[in-house]
C-alpha cells in the first residue's frame, strides 16, 4: 500500500501553477488536501478583518474545485505546525508538501515543522508559488541583496525568464476519506454583528476562476492604456489583481506570461510588469530584512520625532480630514477593502508628513482593512511613503492632496463617488472646499464643519512642521532638507 501525503494549502489557494501541489501529485501518492486557519503563530500579523472575509470565500471556491476532482479539502484550526504533524501521524503520511511563505514568522514555522517531521522519518517538500525568483538567487555584484528597485529589476529581467505556468492536475487520488475536518463557517472568518462586509460583497468575487476573469478583462480592456491611466483613480485603469495575488488565487508567473503572450511588448505592458517587479522587490526585502514591518529600514529614522495623535488618526481612518482626495480614498478603503494605488500614496503621505503620525499606525490600519493586505508590500510601501525605506521617496517630498486631486481626479468623479456630500460643488472648488465662496458652498449644500469637515491641518504649516522634524534627524547626517510639494 502506498503511503499517503498531505498537501498543505497556505497562501496558494489555486490548482493551476501550484508547484507544491504538482510535486505532491507527481509523487504518485494519495493526497490529503489540508488548510489550517492558524490565528496563533503569526502574532501581530494574523489575518485582518478584510482578509478574513476574502479568505472565507476563497476557501469556498477552492473547496468546490477540489470536490470536482474527488479530493475534499480538510479544514482545521490551530497552530499549523502542530496540526500538520499530528495529522501526518494520524494518516501515516510519508511526506508533507506545501509552498513557502517569505514572512519571517512563516519561515521559522517551516523550519520547526521540517525538524519535527524529520524526527519521525518524514519530509517537508516546499515549492515556490508566490514569487518569480527565489529570494536567495537575486544579489548584486557583492553578493548582497539589492537595496534599490531599478538595478534589482534590471537584474531580474536579465535572468532566465520564469518558466511557463503549470497546468492544474487532471485528477488527485484522495487519501484517508474518513478524516474529518471543520465546516467552513466553523473558522469564524465572516463578520457577524455588525455585518460590515456589504461593500466587499458588492465589489469582489474571490477565487481562482474570478482571478482569471479579472486578468483576461484587464488585458483586453485596460492594458493598452495602462501607462497613461494607472494614476487616475477616476478611471478603471488598474488590474485590481492584488487580492487575488495576495491569496495565491493566481500566480505572478501566470500574470507575467499572460501579459507577455498578448503580443509584442509595449511601454504599457512593460510598465505593468514592473509593478510585479515592485511586489517581487518587497518580498525580497522582507526575506532579507525581517524587521521591515516594525522598524525603519533607514536606522536614522529610529529617532524621528513622530507625534502620535489619536484624534487625528481617527479622523484619517474615518475619511474626515477635510481634504477630499484623502477622505475619498479612506472611505473607498472602508467600504470596499481596497484603494487605488495613487491615492494610497497620497493618504500615506498625508498621515506621516502632514500629521506626523508614525507610519506603523497607517500600516496597521491597512493591514486590518485591505483585502490585499500583504506583509511585504504593505511594510515596504509604508516605509517608502515615510521616507525611511528601501529606494524610498525623500521625506521632504510631500504630496499636496489638493494638487494631487486636481491632477489625477480633474473632473472630480472619484471624490464625488466617495464623498457624496460634495457632489454639487463645482470642479474649481471640489478639491479645496474651504476656499470656496460662501455662496458656492450654499448652492452646493455644503456646510463646513457640519456636512463636511474643515481641514484637519493647514497644509503649508504642516509641511513646514514636517520639514523641521526631518531636520532633527538630518542635522547630524548631513542631508539637505529642501522644501518640496507635489
């Protein structure tokens, strides 16, 4: 009798281009598909509210796909390494297959599990399902990890291209049919009282087939215009694939080759593929710098004079800052679990520079509210916005939310959608309502401090305050802090 194997689904909730699953099937062993909701091992980085909602529906989709192959998905809850080791004992598994995760806590978990399995004569076989390149295979001429994106991505593009995606298995021989698991509802992933997920349900369809549909629609309708439209939150110019990539419902290889197979590379396609490169860069940074989620990558920022202000943080979180493009973005995030990338940069700059609130507070809020909350991208992006990360924008580059709104939402479609109380305000005043004449405000039905808040801070004064704070850490570093606003 052939000993069975376990395939442990993690952040790879798909059947196609799943290297770990393909290796398990190729072993010829009966397979027990397993998913564990581990709300213990990750510490502060357990799934947030929005990602728990997505996970529930992604697992439901995966359950259906596996059921069609006659190999039901077993659901368990608890400390993953203990659950895996115990289940391997229970069914007499010869090996456990999975795909790696690059988060520091996940790497440590994999090492502990591998040791435990070896003690019992079993092996842990882990594939790479989430990245284009192995994190230990990309290094500069000194053998060290890259610290700047452009040379990192040039080096990646000079490598042998990632192989073509793997087909899904035609069949999976099931193992240990009698092994029981939890019902999906037992994982308690969905919000109950109150049920705040109506906007997520209206916006998203999780699952592998939905990811493929979204990629196909993007390539057909939006990719040709991507370079020109990607910064416009008032237009559907981005792929919105990030949550599907986050949960592994589609792989970066599938996205890369899907775009490349469309035809001759263009400026638009190269620009889009470079966004996969930024995702890759973030993961490589996290693998080499495991403190990235909590500590500034540039160590001089450890002494930055941040000003934790709970009232200002709460106003930012609720989309009540008085700056329409910021408020629109934060309301979009709360309602849909997602925010346009350009607006993410604007709201992040506003929090850490105009309000001087530590970037970690913003990262924590995004972690809980984004359906694509990803530890590598979230941490690297917030450090970039704060000026303390790898290849970061200089701290003295401060996004002006008025100018950003007028440039990237010129007709106000985005702001009017998410800040409906400003709908009747003319374009001239939409991004600066506090400057509008009283008659214009009255005609638009806008009463500042009543129907819409006054600005939380003065932009010029808060910019000067941020630059003064920056001088505290640059004085001894010899870095020039120049006035700048974009």
